[in-house]
């Protein structure tokens, strides 16, 4: 709340009635007016050609005056204001002298002939006009094919700062208000908004106005509406909430899975939070294109088709998993974010970290056999991804001051989502289940309809702990070390004598030089461990040994150490840190894995691989230890450690791609994967099927004959089947099939597959095909493919990013993509620059493999020519740092790795 007072004292304009705009310089609104209610009417003009799509808007905002002022500041962007009127509610008109649009701060500044009086309410009425583009922001259109006809769905995306692109408004999350929305449409379309339709009124020209019920008090970024030729399925939850799943009319059958998951997770969260969902309905709609994967608008969640539609027999198991967690994520936001909202975007993580943690918990609860809590470790929105993102100097703390829209957009990243989730999961552990859940309920109940900061959450947790009669715990002190500081610790465990260990912490950084020279940082760490003598990976809050945020080690005396051959720190990787041991201990752990890996928890098997490889990169353990953690994998059958292992092997593949050792790696991979490949091709569980796609992908690309043979056979049958209906390819083997087929054939095959891509109306199928197309070995075909990614009539905008990243993984495409991106930077930046993590993903994906000086120089050269990289800045800096690391890594470890590979292959 501090900043409110600051503004008040500096900008109190009692002294004079200045019309000088420069007097107010902050990008934040001055809060001289507080919005209470919006009446919004939108009339889209969408019946001609798409180049002319636009809308007329009328908004009437009821505001409460807090300070005497003759200037009004509110947000507006890309709108044309036609008429502005201010009244005092009794039809007395306050004269408007002029208004002005300030593009930089996205302010509409209204100058009046007299001041508004504190304590009074006023109405700001604005008639305006806006464009409807395919820009996936504000009110936008996205297109799909219905047979040969191009059709459109119109929907909105306000978060974080585009409500102002749809209506002039007070576009900050804490400025909550109620909304009456009216959408004027043609009778052949259906419209939706946050609330149910109250009534539909006939208007001129065969138009109908849908008048929606008043929303609860909510933030502008949660406002939503949609219209199109759409249809739905519906069901009711056990607690009788109506859930409808919408899509273009010809895909509505594909929303069944979303409907089922939506109902189940809604009920789960009502129970988990112990607070009923407060709106009368929840609509979920799949739109052809979406700038995020989904958006949690209260009562009207929007999804990309890829994220919500599920087609039995077509969608892969990986996509099904993705749809499930996405739905759980958005439903949990209905409480975390919608009911209680972060006061400002600096606490974005409170929304996203929570929803990310809750999406794993929610799906785990409704589909226990998927074992989502284990998957949290290796999921690309989970713990190990966060650790990888957070291991350099260029990362940022979870809680981060941000002001303007570019800064706000930039923090929709793995730190807010995955690290946020990981530190909440750790808090859940050290508080215990009851305290955590009741603490959340207290927080949500006391802050309902309000805006809060993370401190309110910490206090609610601490209070709950006291209420339950536990020892006093300073939750804020602990959690501040995790959210206010960037990076994370490595905890080193050393055996001091037979029954005592020394445990100490240090700041971990992947870059060895940085790690040795950086300022020390310390954390409050809830450390736990288990031993071979008494292995127990189900540790609870009572087994915690606190390492405090100081530089002092702790000593733990434990008799079970006497007879133990190994110990493993951080059971189930519940803490957000890495663990290191003396080399002897590492070797004992590796021995255990080789003897009987099942003694060690499946999550810790993934942890051991992931920690060892990262510690080796940073020079904290030898490369032999890192390599040793992979040797037991021939016997591993579980998904979670395999993902961790394949990730290191994938990175190894990128590192060695252009070196002589690559051949040895290929042979090693073939030997490693032969058995597990055979096994997963016949598996039937969810984990088996996910493994099938990952293992087969690695097996075929390493040249395993049994994999390639099967893939080629299927590809040929699929290619010959021009009706596309009869030949079914195993969904979870599809990536390998398309890739093998494309890589071994020429342009004629490529063109046929591309034709199928263009015809496909399944988002997940299109992605599989794009992936396949990227596997060609012909540089000129890649070059032609690259050109197509610039044309949105050829390759859908959001899919073009995936295509570029796929191509960059192909050794032939590796440099071509970067050159292409650099040459066409303006195009891609104009298209994606303002959109959340598109540019960061692109830059990271395209440069991931780079590990030569030539590649580094290319990147640096590019940086010198582009002063402002906007939302890609952080990603660019990270990429430059990563390439230098990659170069050093290869220099340091090439010989060791090559020797090890040869030994494994029996060539030494
Ligand atoms: C908003 O809509 C409600 C009906 O849902 C109506 O009672 C109310 O008067 C409307 N508010 C305004 C300011 O028009
Ligand atoms: C609707 O929901 C109920 C549980 O609330 C469930 O038993 C039923 O199978 C669902 N029906 C459909 C068609 O999904
Ligand atoms: C927690 O307790 C403190 C001090 O007793 C009180 O000020 C605060 O309002 C409480 N917060 C919650 C969320 O219960
Ligand atoms: C260690 O093992 C020996 C032999 O099995 C046993 O006698 C002894 O009690 C064990 N010590 C501890 C501390 O468990
Ligand atoms: C983009 O693709 C469309 C459809 O294939 C084509 O008509 C158009 O000429 C292409 N535009 C450019 C700039 O190549
Ligand atoms: Zn979210």
C-alpha cells in the first residue's frame, strides 16, 4: 500500500489546476478516481472481409472521486475515442475541454473545465471504435477451416495489459469493479461472456443484443467475451455448477475430455479450498489460436485448441496429459487469481505459481494413476525445469518489481510458474498438510474479492500453524529467502565420522567462474535425507533439519549412518535445491542404482541424474560421476528417471552433433534403448504411452534399426493412404514415424505431408506433422520451409514458432534457422514481440544447440546490430551466456565423454 501514499503527497494538486500532463509521470494510475462499475456494450462489425473487422464500443464507468482533480487518467490503447462525456449521476455535465492519448503509457488523459470533488461519484461515458485483428490480444479473431470455407472465432485476451485495448478502463489488477456486458451480434452467431445471459433484446438490422448478468467485483484483466459459430457440450458438477465446453461447431465432440476434467477438478478444488465456486456457470472455449495456452477469465476460460481438444485415437498421450493439467490450472485460478488477486504484477507468481502447483495436485486427485506429483519433477513446467532456468546470474527473483507492460510481459516465465510452484510445494512439506490447506482457506476467505500480496499468504500460514498449537514458525522469514532472492542453494553433505554428517549450503550457479566469484546468498532450507540402512523416502515435516540463512553448517548425529553404505538428501526432491556428496558417496549411490535401483524412490532416481549432471557442469563433481548415473538406465522402466536421463542424453547429442564422437553416442543410445523400446511399444498405461513417444523418438533418431524399420513401414502405409481415414498410426509413435519418413525421402514426399498439414483441422496432428517436416535432410527444402513460416496463410502464427524450434534441432537446419531469424527479426518481433513468452522461447529454442565460436560470434554480431530486443532481451542474454558455457563444456569434457562412450560400446 505504500505507493498510494507516495502518489498522494507528491501529486496532490490542491495548489493549482495544472493541465500540464508532465506533472504526472508514473506509469501507474494516480488513484484519484476509483472505478466501481462498468457498463460495456460492444458491437462487432465482422460480417465483411477480415481486413475490415472492427467494433464500436460504448462504456459508462461509475467512479468514486478520491482527490480533487481536473484531469482524469485512465488506460486506453489503439482505440479511437469519438465522444467523451462526464456527468455527476444527476445529469449535470462536467465540461470536457479536451482529451489526449499518450501512447507510451497507454493513457487516455481527459482535461475538464472543473475539478471533481472527493467523496462524490461520477460517470465517465466514452463512445469509441477499435479494430479486430488476428493479433491474439484484446478483442481478436482467429480462423479455422470448415470444409473449404474460412470461418472465425472472436474472443478476448486481456491479461496482462490489453483490457485497455478493448475498452478505456482503469487497467490495474487491484482496481476491481463490477461489469455489465452487452454484446450485439447477428442471430446466426452465439455470444458468451463471464456471466450468463440475462436477456436478449432485438435490435435493428436483424441484430440481437445479449445482455449479461452483472459480474462479481473483479479485475479488468479477467473480463472476457467470445462469439462465433460455436457449439457446446454440458454437464453439472456434483455441487450443481453448470459447465459447458465450447468449440467451433465441427469439433464439439472433441471437448468431452475437457468437460469431464472440468467437472471433476471443479469439485476437487471446491473441496480442497473449502470455498464454493461463486459464479453460476463455467464456460470453457477452445479457440483456434491463443497467445497463451489458456486464460482463466472468470466464468469463461479460453484455451487454444491444442490445449483443450482431445480426440480419442488422434491425440497423443502427451497432449492428453497437457490438456488435463491446463484445465486444472485454469480452474484453480478461479480462486487463486480471480477471487483473490495479486495487488500488482510483481506478485504474478502468486497466481501462476499456485495454479501450477494446483494443476499437479488437481490432476493427481482426479486421475491418481497418472502419478502427477512424481511428474512434477520432470515436467517442463516443474521443478527441474525451474532449477535449470534459475541457475545463472541473469535470472530474477520470484517476486520482482515491474512497471510497464514490457516488463510485466517478461515475467510470465518459468520463475513465476515453475519456481513459484516448487517453493509452494516445499512450503506445503515443511508446514504439513493440514496447516497448508487450512492456511490457504484462511487466506482465500479473508482476502476474497480483494487484492493481496504474498505477505498475506505467509501470515495466514503462520497464524494457522499457531492455531494448531505447533511451534511458532516465521513463514515470512523463511519464504522471503526463496522469493526475494534469485538462484538456489546446493546443499553439500559430508560424512564427518561413522555416525555424523556435516550439512552446508552454498549458492549454486551453472557457470563455474560465476559460482566461485558471486556474492554468497543463503536460504532457510528444510533439509531432509534418508539412508540405506533405513531407506524412507516418505519424509514428513517432523524429519526436517533446518539449515538457516547463515553460512554455518549443521551437524546431524544419526546412528543409522553407522551401518549405511549411502544416504540420499532431499527425499522426493521436495526442496528447491541440489544435493552434493563426496565422490565416494556418489559412487555408492551409483552402485545401489546398478544393483537394485528400486530401493531409491523413482523421483530421487531422476534427481540423482539431474543433480549430478548439473553439478558436473559447474565443476562440483567429476564427469565420471555424471556419466555413471546413466549406466543403470538399461534396467530402468519408469518414466520419471527416463525423462531426466533422456534430457541429459539429448543435450549430449546437441553438444556432440558436429563432432566425431557423435557416432559413438549413436551406438551407445541404440544399445541403451533397445530393450526399453521393445517394452514401451506394447505398454498400455498412461506413463507407458508417454514413454513410448519419448523413447521411440530417441531410439529412431539415434538410428536404432528396430525403431526405424517399424517407423518406415507405418509411414509408407500412411503415405499411400490418400483417403487419410483407414490407416491409423499409433499416436504415441507418430513423431518418429513422420520424422523417419521425411528424413529418408525427398521433396515429393515432403510436399504430400505438407499438404496434409494444411488440410488437417486437428491442432495436435498439425504439430506432429510440422515436427516431421522439420526432419528433412535437404537444405533447400529447409530454406523453403523457413520462408513458409513467415506467411500466416501457410503456417499458423503460433505454430510457426514451433516449426522454427523443430528445425533448429536438425543439424542441417541448425544454422539456417538462426540466420533466417536474424534476417527476419523485424517480422517475428512485430508478430510476437509483445506476446508473453513467444520471443524468449524462440530465441532459446533456436540457439539451444550452439556451442562453437562461430555461432557465438553470429549471436553477438546480431546483438550489436539490435539495441532493443524487447521481450527477448533476457532470453538473448541467456543464450549468449549458454553458448559460452557450451563451448567451455565441450572443451573440458569432450575427451572424457568420448572415452566413456567408447568404453560403454565395448570399443576399448
Ligand atoms: C447492471 O445489470 C443489472 C442486472 O444484471 C441491473 O440491475 C443494473 O441496473 C445494471 N447496472 C447498471 C449501472 O446499469
Ligand atoms: C456428468 O457428470 C456426472 C457427475 O457429476 C457423471 O457421473 C456423468 O458421467 C457425467 N456425464 C457426462 C455425459 O459426462
Ligand atoms: C494473523 O495474525 C496477525 C497477528 O495476530 C493478524 O494481524 C493478521 O490479521 C492475521 N492474518 C490472518 C490472515 O489471519
Ligand atoms: C549395525 O549392524 C550390526 C550388525 O547387523 C548391528 O548389530 C548393529 O546394532 C547395527 N547398528 C546400528 C546403529 O543399527
Ligand atoms: C502467403 O500464402 C498465400 C496462400 O498460399 C499466398 O497466396 C500468398 O501469396 C503468400 N504470401 C506471400 C507474401 O508469399
Ligand atoms: Zn495461469
